[in-house]
């Protein structure tokens, strides 16, 4: 494939992603859904416009996209807020991880789904665990409820279950991608490696990262800061894979956590934003291209998808019982935890590639279906539950400060220089 | 090649380019030189760290880089300034294109160089025509002489000869890449097609571009503006190639000219800057990887390179006679026109790829050598000539407003939000 043909493919990808996102935005639905659907449309199982003999261009750009996405999630995760938010968020997160996993596991084993192997059951349960921070934040922002105790609990819990989900991802990838030796020892070993890597990155990184970013600022060649930040995210991602056998996104998340603790956090976000705008949608579109559309013509898969989606919803609604305070609406918290997103889709990507021998095209379609349904269902349920309550107009501004929410699906709010938070406002 | 191996290659490319650029910056030399040299070092003829079986990743990213570079040059080119600058710049440009072309042509034919074919002679002459706007502006900025009449004449002339150089590039690529029919009719036909395409893009674009960018701003999904601008540059570039047989960069330059006339010009520049910082150095590094280092061990090539470089210097110094005003130093203008840059290197890239049958590895090395020598020689000569004159301290600020100069080689001056020119300065 020639260079120019690859550029044509890149244009098709970027334009398609924007069209899909924009159509969904007009229907007040998350842009990710549009990017997924348009990907399925132009992908290998339908129009075949992209992802053929492109020498891995699409998958490489998609990998950069998801690494940048998780780096930004890490950047925005305030480690100190965990202690402030108390135990409610932690309890909600743990229950919200365990329940869907158990429900998903037994659904695959007992119904059975896709042959009902233990491997597939673990994969399906794991794919159901993580609430999407970005989509959840966006839904509450849309409803002008981002400042409520419920929203804060949900977002804290979602961040925690993202971390747990990423560790589970590392364990599942290593377990199912390896020799398939199931023992408590192996699971503990992999978990220890994952947790250990994250701890080392956070501890060492907290010391080294400020020096690294200060060095970047001292360089004479302009652009060193943004290119250096980009390199930092990808390098730690690759280190996670090479040194600890984790997915690169786990490393990228840890890199983001570390960079987010430095005083350069705002600048890194501001400078990386245009680059993230370019690459992140390619990841969601790429997942779409991997979906076998034919699978959705199969009644068995549609039924299984409906069952898994229902269990995914129930599993998260149950997590509301983790709320300790009487003043917080448990049902609202449970419903707010429903949307799955990037981590679920990363499982789908894993299923379509590294774990192809364990996860069939049909089971992968079930995961994508589950992500789409939970993401579509939650806003509708929340709208109904919140209709009676008063609005909080002041929270609109806060709603638009989440860079990740922006990248995922929020409307245009202003030019980048207006968003730059470091700059003192003109006081004429 | 796996996705992760491709990411490792990308990291090597980005880090190497930054190291090369930074080392050169410390020696007060243009960063492009460092990117070229490091590319030659890690490329296929030396360390072989990049560009092997990467499925065209490096060449694709490099093509995106050069398209963005020419788009930015176009963005900064003020069409109206041509009339203001008068006829001196035009005369300097025309003489500065014609003389090196003729000198280069006859040097190849008569010495002879590389067999002395007519095709190679045309290629070599054409590669010597275009002064680098970016490097020239940067050199005068370094010398605090950007506001002099000499500097304005040189930059005006350099922009004009960039346009002429790009048209010559289109003609040469079509002529030498095609059946090799040499006739005045073919040359006129291709030139007409190139000029016609540029005129159509500028005329139609002037009407359509404001609507396009206003549409982007009206979209709800954030990031649409920057992704849309990126798509605009690449799409017009591809259109140039598909519709008029021109190099994509010619289309990208025209797209930049058009976008630069809209009121969105500053915002497009500001938002694309981080993306350009990422991709543009990859182009210069890529050119370096294509250089056959073994060629420089060949005395014949070194001698030919020295001769061509000397003629390239003489050809531009002569162009100073085009200056009409008595108050402008002709010798200074001529010397200021010496540095070749991006257009010369684009010829080298063409020689290493599409025109591989006409241009050997040795002749290609001569072009790269010519670019490096002219770029290194000019600042030294200008320094000597300007030592006696008074400084103009006020021009420092202006010197750093050229985004292209920044991308090519200028030192860090501030965070992107500080550079945003739209924003009113705080007046506390």
C-alpha cells in the first residue's frame, strides 16, 4: 500500500469518526457510540473501506489513541481525593466490580454462552467490571448534577474500578494468553506483578517525573514539551508491557497519575489535547471495525447480548448498597455506575486480537453490545430519576472541565487558549 | 511487525529527532540539520534502527509531517504583502531561481556528474532553486535583523521562490516520473496544470474555506476544529496529487494560503502547532534515513557535492542584483537567500523514491549535502557582514512569531496559550 493510499485511509477514518460522533451528539447520545457504529459500518465486515492491507496503520494509530486516552484519565485522577471521598466510593467500586464479574461468569458457564468454557466466562465477567469515568461524568454534566454527593461518589468509585479493571485486564490477558494454567498462585503472582509495577511507577515516577518535565522545559528546541509528554505516556506504556507483562494502557494510566501530581499537569493536558483529539476517536472507530456485523444477525448472540447487558446493569445497580451515608441516594448511585466504556472496549480489542483463540467473533460482539446498551440505558434511567429534583446551574462550568469528557463526547466550548487554566485572566 | 514494535520505532524516531535537534541548537545551528544527521545515523545505511519492515509507518508519518509543514508555510504567507514588497523581491526570486538552476544543470551535463544525463541535470538544477523561508527567517531573527529592508526583501523573495520551486517540483516529478518525453509543449502543459490548480484552489478556496471552518466551529463534538483543519490540509494535498498530478505538498501549501486568508488563521495555527511539533521533525529525520552514508566515503561524490554547493551559493548571491532600491544592501540580500531547506529536501525524498531510476543514491547524497552546507554557511557569512551594524533589539519578539521558524528550529519561548495572538494581553 502506497503512502498516499494510507493517507486516504487516514482521511476516511478521521472524517467517518467525526460524522459518527456528530450524528450521535445531535441525538444527545455519547459520541463514542457514533464512532463505534461508523467503525462497524466502514470496517472489514461491511464496507471494507479501512483496515485492509494498510500495514497495521489503523491498529497502530488506535493503540496510540487508547494510550493517550488512559494517560489523560490518569492525569485527571486526583490520588488525594480517594481519602477525602471516604469509604463509600471504595465499597461501591468493589461491589460494582465483584457482582458483574460473578453474574457474567456464571451466565457464560450455566446458560451456556459460546460453549461455556471457563476461559470465556472469566473474559466475559472481567469485561463487565469497569464503569466508564468519562461517560458517567458526561451524563451527570448533561443533567447538571456533577456537584451532587451522588455524582462525586460515582466518579470516585468509577476511577477505583477503572484501576481494578485494568489490573484484572492484565491478569486476564496474561492468564488466557499464556499456557492457561489456572491456579490461585498464578493469579496472585500476576496480580502482585501488576500492583507492584503500578506502585513502582507511582513511587519512582513521583520523584523522577518533575525532573523530566523540568528538563523538557529547559530544552531549546520548541515543541520539546509536548513531544516529550507524548513520549512519556507511550514509553511507560511500553515499559508496562515489556517489564510486567501488563497492557500498555495500564502503564499509560500510571504515567498519567504521576504526571498529574506535578505542577505541569495543566500544561501537559492543554498541549496534548489537540493530539488526543486526533488519535482517540481512531481507537473507538477501530473497535467498531473489528466487530463482526454478521454476528448481530444471529439470534443466539442477540439473546446472549441482551442477557449479559441486563446482568451488567443489575450488577452495577446492586453496587449502590455500598453507600454508607444516609443522605446519598443509593439507587441513583447504582444507576449512575451502569455505563461501561473504554475498559470494556479494550477487552473487546483484546478479544479480537491476542485472545482470538478463546473469544469468538460472536462473544466479542456481545461485549460491544453490552457497552453500547449500558451506555445508552443509563442516561435514560437517570433522566427519569432526576426529573423531580432541582437543577444546579452553577455546575455547568465544572462539567466542561473534564478533558476526558471532552475527548469522549462533549460539545465545543471554546478555543484552546480560553481553556488554558494557567493563564491569569485579564483584569483591565 | 507488531503494533508494539511499531510504537517502539515511533519512540526511537521522536527521541532521536529531539536529541539531534537539541544538540544542534546548543551549537546555535538549525535544528533541521540535527534531525537530518541523526536520521542518517539511525537509518537503513547505518544503525538500521528504523524504517525497516514497519509497513510504511515512518514514510507515512513523514509525509504527514511535510504536508503540515507546507500548510503552515502557506498559512503564514500573506498574499497581499507581495504587492507591498514591490518588484525587488520578485526580481530577486526569479534571478535566484534561474541562476542556480542553470548552474546546476550545466554542472551535471558538463563535468559530468553521475553520468550527466539530461534528466539528472534537470533534477539537480531544480533541487537548487528554492531558498528556505523558515531557515532564512530564523537566521535573521537570531541576528536581530528581521525588521530590516534586506530581511523583508529576502523573505518576500523566498516565499515567491518557494511557490516557483513547488511548481518546478510538480513539473519535474511529472516529467521525470512519466515517459520522459521532453518537449516545450509537455513542460508548458504541466506548468499550466500546476498553476491552474493553484489558482483554482486559491479562488474556490477563498469562497469555500470560511464556510468550512465556520461549519467546524458549529459542530458539537469537541476537537472537530483541529481535526477538520488537519483533514483540510491533507485532503487538498491529496486532491493536488489526484487531480493535477502535483506533489501533495503543493496542494497543502495552497490550502494553507487559503486558510491563512480567513479570520480563523491564528486559531488554526495555534491548534495545529502541537500536532506539527510531533510530525514535522519526523520528515527531516526520514530524509536523513534515506541518505546512503556510504556515498560520503566516495571522493567523487564529495567533490561533486562541494561543486554543487558552491554553485548553489554563487547562484543565490547573484540574485542580489535584482534589488531595485539603492538603500538596500544587494550583497546582504544575496547571501541571505543562500539557505536551502524543506523544498530541497523534498526533492531529495522524491529522488530516493519516485525518481529512483533517474537519481542514484550518490546524486541524492549530493542534494542533501548541498542543503546542509548552504544552511550552515549562510549564518556564518551573515554574522561577519552584519557585525559592524547596530542591533535592533525590538525585533526579537517578531522573530519568534513565525510558527514555521519555531517548528524548524527556534528555542522555547513560552507555553502555547501565551503564544495565542488572538488573546488580548492582561492589562492589570
